[in-house]
C-alpha cells in the first residue's frame, strides 16, 4: 500500500463516517469519533481486500476506491444498528 492509498483510506473512511451521521437513523446515538473510526478501519479493510484479491495493480485503482467507500458505508450502518440506545439521563 502506498502513502496515497493510506491517505485515501483515512480521508474516505472519515468522510463516510461523518456522512453516516446524517444518513443513519437515530444518528444522535453514536459519537462522531466512533463513526469516523469505524469508517477509517473499514476503508483499510477494503484496501486490504482489494490487494488480497489481486485487483490492485498499483497507482490509482477504481476497485480500491470503490471498496474504500462501500465497506465503510456497510460498517457504519452495521455498527449504528447494534449500538445501544441511550436511556433517559
């Protein structure tokens, strides 16, 4: 993985995590830092999956970008679905 791939994973993962705050129902339940962290980790997972499946050939790769977007979206939705609801304070 190149430096560009690392930066892309962090930026795309964090962006998807923040956008997940507006898309996922019950958005007030999860802190923004958790959404960003889930997005970044899933984006790294997408990059790893592309390289393991030999779809990555170096340089900019549309498969890598696609997986860096799709996996964080799925991860944010999954984590939001299982995140416990807040009870009254």
